[in-house]
């Protein structure tokens, strides 16, 4: 959701993965939501949007991210990275044929692989 990470994420995905377009599914603290797996309403909302991106827009890559200074998930870096890994595992069960990666955006707004 945080606008500060949108441009760095899009540039990273376009450069590193040759993405022509980047669908953006925003939610405060998405890695927390997917990792905790307890708010079914939010999870279903996220999954419905991912489904459109994959099925209708032909997305071949899903990136789940976390970032420094996240208001929606004010956890430390390592906790968010652990949540990102849990989110990847969760999404891999739903989308086994789609590449799923984790990204961490640091305090300089640099995108790093998790």
C-alpha cells in the first residue's frame, strides 16, 4: 500500500524479470496477512485479485514484499522476512505453476531478494 515502495518495486521487477507491466495488489502488511492466515476476508480479497492477475492478465510471477517502516506491519526486518517466506509457501500451494519470490525494501528504498 505504501507509495514509497511502488516505484522501486516496479523498476526492480521490470529490470530483473523483464516485466512489461506490473499488476499491483496492495494491502497494509500483506506478508503478515498471508503468513498469519487468520483474516479470511482479507486473504480472500488478496487471492481474488491475484487470480485476476494470473488468469486474466497472464502474470507469470508473484512478488510478495515487506519493507522498512511499515505502518501496517510494524515488525522488525527479520520477522517480516520470515512472514514473506511463509507467504511464499502459502501461495505456492495455490499457484504451483507460477514463480513466487520474496522481496524486502530497506530503509534506502532498495529492493532486495529474500
